[in-house]
């Protein structure tokens, strides 16, 4: 199997974990811990489910390592990496 003949759908994660943008860092961390994953996609709300950002393990380290406990209470939308980019494969 070569890269040229591999479909993204064959290697992508299909059970993507998401959290709503108004949740706090604890809720997102719990999803990562419970599912043994390193990132969570942040959505606008549970009705529309539009992806708007991502929180990664690196984000958690940055937030917790800063020792600014007030960050732990902020809505995740203020801490996530955004915007969430969509990459499209273009033939060479």
C-alpha cells in the first residue's frame, strides 16, 4: 500500500470525541483521559455540532503549567486552538 493509493477514510479516526465550547478544561481533560486520546474537537453546540477548534495535550500542559488557576474555570472556547482548518488534498 502506497501513500498515493491510500484513502484518508482508511486511516482516519471515525469515532471523534467532541465537547461543547462552553465547557471547562476539566471536562475536556476527562474526555481525553477516559478515551486515552490526545485531543478533542470543540464544537459550537450539541445541536449544530460545527467544529470550531481543538484542544490538545500541549494546550493542557500550557494552561496547567502556567499556574494560573483562573484559566481552569474559563470556558474552553477561550483556551482552544482555533480556527480549525480543513486541509484538502490537491494533486501534484
